[in-house]
């Protein structure tokens, strides 16, 4: 817990944003895990089980549409639920192409 694991398969921007997210969580006293393989086989970028949303995904070369098309269906149904607005309840998405903004995690 509270240790950053990075994957060589990710882009530099992706890895840097994961670090920024985790550094912020650490500064706020929010526990997190990175690169954890879930029972369903998925590996979210950051798992923050007690605050924010359970999963924080950093998007860099993939888009929201790609995530929903290629990855979302692999998660259990309970994590695929949406608010009336259409936003996923269990996920927070951070764009690695933009400067880190902690408000995106609220």
C-alpha cells in the first residue's frame, strides 16, 4: 500500500501522471495501490478503496471510448454502474495530456 509501481509498457506521460496522482493521494493521507491485478483480471492504474472512487484510470494514448469499448466490460457489473449523467460511479479518469489537477480527483 502507498507504493508506486510503474509499468514499462506505459508511456512516459502515463507513468508521470500516475506518480502525480499517487503523490497527491499520499499528501492527503488517502491509501492507494498501483498495478494491482483484480480477481476479474483487470489492472487499474490506481486503486483508492476508501476515498474518491475505487479506481483511478490515467488516459494518455487511449480515449474514454476506447476504455469503455475494450476494458469496461471486463470489470464486474457492480463497477459498471453509472450516474444518471452517464458518468461511471466507480471510476475517476485523469488525462495524462493535461497538467495534473487535484480537483479531478474530487
